[in-house]
């Protein structure tokens, strides 16, 4: 049953614009700066921009906002493209702000010709001082009154490499008394003698964000330029530049950035985690990056559903990380094959099962998906169960194994624990149990009831694997409001490694890099660090939200 969802405020704007005939079709863009890997906040922006175009029959450009040569790299360009594709979106064009450097330069010349831009020799400290404060207007300096001819000559010389970094800048001539500090003659160009990942050493002046962004939108005929709320004060400048240059009037709209509990979404902060080796890389499965979520086993559908559900807000808010996990479980529950893996094995000898006998059992791959078929499981005299599934002195509602107690082995038989075998230190080393042959799963008319069902593996056939169990990277829910460094709030238990867990052999014959539900344990996916000797599985998410419960306690 599909429920009619109400429009978000950006959809309302788009519908209205189309209805009024303002545009025949819409064109949006996703404008990442290639200075890091995309994170979950970017996923929100991608789903919004591409989603709008899909919904209203328009298109979306991918535009790399590469105007800062120092921090940008082709490694990031490649990862960004891979991530967008993986999320399930296709861009109409792949563009780079750097493709427009010549055009932007010409725009700057136009502004100078109109007396709307000037070359300033002041240092950045002087400029900051002269700008005044929100309650105090700025003061003009002598460079503000330079002639158009002088400005044209100096700007050309800036381009030609005559000046050192910081020696001169190009500024728009707007209003030094504006209550909006961004209009107090904002910088348009700065000198930076640096190698650019695409233009090489062709340029030594680079446009500032405000001069590149709106102009790039306009060059591409973007209709709806959607960005996050911190750009609200930039909108006046965005409109001013477009108006003065008399170019295609793209419009900027702002929405609240996605913030998530226990998470930082700032490329600068994420980069520091990578550089200081606090995590193993941008795709360390504990990171909030798209590549990390992919490696951890999150699905594109889960991320898209999550972005859809949280909607588009006009005010900053904080989304609970467990909502994202909820959508991951929802999706994987429908698609993941079920397998049995014992994390901490305890040996069981089935005393009344013949030595060397083997019985083939049938296990459905996924009870949620009737056409998923089944796999074979071999039952043998010696098996392993989870150590925590046995207690010698169980509390009342312990429905697992205990002396004299009955329990069902999944896909197999009901067993009873007859004897607990201990070593000299009094530690339990194995259990002797008997099985009830008349209780075979799927064929049980015995009327005998066991209250619990356990997962298990055959000791003869089980394969050792390594498990990596992840928990949230930070201990504080609201990482934007902390005292001290964000790295002071790292969760020391964010990664737990279990060596020598035992898996049913089928798991290693299954398709690689599919998601599996390890019965009673959680969703898992094979990690790329695996080789033929060492098989590693990442825990994507546990079966239920144990953390929220923990907090309630
Ligand atoms: P960061 O603060 O992580 O460096 P950014 O805004 O500098 O992010 P960009 O590469 O410039 O990173 O972002 C590309 C697009 O993604 C922009 O339109 C930006 O507004 C959007 N975006 C970035 N972070 C978020 C977020 N947390 N929620 C929603 N959209 C975001
Ligand atoms: Mg940015």
C-alpha cells in the first residue's frame, strides 16, 4: 500500500515554478569539492538533488567545485563518482568549476569594466580590520578608488604571475557598510602559485567560492541550486553577481544539513581521523563515509530510504543514527541469506548419534523470501554451540541449554543436556547431550516442545573466520556540542575483533560480498581484507537496537 507523501518545501517550489511556466524542465547539480570522501550528509544532498530531477523529469549535473588547488586530488574525484553511482544515481554531465576558469576570468574583467571590482594590495589582516564588525561599518582604503584601467592592468598582471601569493586580491565593490558582512567588498580572486589537479600550472589566480559557484550554476543553466543553510547569507551575493553580470538567473535554495547522533560529518575532521590513523582509512567501516557504509554492508536502498524518510528541513536538527540502522535492517531482512556462525564455541557430543554418521539437513535460505531456496547442512556427532547459550545454573526464563533442559538445534533436532564435562580448573570443556530422533525439524509429530532454538555448526565441517564487530565511533550523541576536542570522545570499543569464530561451510561457498544474516547474531558481509587463508566478515548491524535499550536501562 503506498501512502501519498506530502511535498517538501523544495518540491513545492519546483512544482510551482513548473506550473507557472518559469522553466520547461529543471536542472539541478551536486557540487562536491574533491577534498575528501563523501559522507552521509552528502548522501542526503545527492538524494535530494538527483531525486528532484527524477521526480520532475529533469536532469542533474555532477560538478566538481575544484577552486582550491591545495586540498584537491583526483583520488577524491574518483571516489566521489563511484559513490554516486553506487547510490544508484546518474548524472547528465560531469563538469568541473576549473573548466570555467577562463570564462570566470572574463566575468571578473566585466565587473572591473563596470567599476564593480578592484584590485586591493592590502594584506588579509588589513582587509579584515577595514571590514569593520557587524555593528561597525567598514572603512574604504585608497585601492578602492583605483581607475578601471589600473584595475584591468593589475588583474592581468596577477594572472600573468607577476605577484606573490597574498600580494594582491580582486574584490567586488559593493557596500562596506552593509549589515551583511559578505557584501563588504568580498574577495573574488586570490593569488595562489599552486599546481591544480586539472589545470596544472596554467593558473596562479583562483576564484573564491562565491565567485565560482553561482557563476558555474549560471553557465550550466542550473534552475534550482540547492545548498545548506550556512549559505543563506551568501544568497544576496549570489544574486548580486548574477544580476551585475547579466547572466542566466540560477536561484539558490537552502535546506538544513544532516547531522546525526554519535557522528561527525565534516571532511576536515574525518580527514584528521584518517591522517592520524585513528581509523584505517576513509572506508574504515566505522566512518560515516559512503565508501565505509558500503564496505560495512549498508545498502544503497537503505541509505536512500533513510534520506527520504528524514525529509528536507528548514532548520538544523539531529537525526538518530539508529534510524539509519533501522532502514539497513529493513532492507537486509528481505534479501540476506541466513547462515549459522558460532562466535564463541562450546563443544557438544551427541552421545546417541552414531560415530562417523552424517545426516543431511535442509535449511531455508531466507524465510522472508520464498523463492530464495535452501541449502544443505550436515549434522554430525560433534557440534559447537554458542558458549553463552549454556548455563549450569540458569535463571528462571533462560530458554536455552541447561542441565536436563531441552532445546532445539535449528534445522535439526531437539537435544537434552545430560552431562557437563569440566577440566581440572572446573571450567566447562564440553557437554554431553542426547538427541530426540522423533523431533526432526519439518517432520516432528512428537508433541515434544523445546522453548528455545539455538544455532550451531558441525565440528567436522565448520570453517574458522574472523569477525569484526563495529560500534559507534564516538561516545557523545551530540558531537557538535562538546567541550574539548572531538577526538577526546572516541569510543574505545568501536571495533571488537573475534578470531576463530566457526561458520557453516556453505558460507564460504556463497557468493562473495553478499550480505548474510548470521542467525541470532546480526547482518554480516565479507570484508575486502580477506584472502584465501583468512576470511573476514564485517558486522553491518546487529539484529535489534541493543544500544537504545542499554541507554534506557
Ligand atoms: P564538509 O563540511 O563535510 O566539508 P562541504 O559542504 O564542505 O562539507 P562539499 O563537497 O562542498 O562539502 O559539499 C557538496 C554538497 O553537499 C554541498 O551542496 C553541500 O551543501 C552538501 N552537504 C555537505 N554536507 C552536508 C550535510 N551534512 N547535509 C546535507 N548536505 C551536505
Ligand atoms: Mg563546501
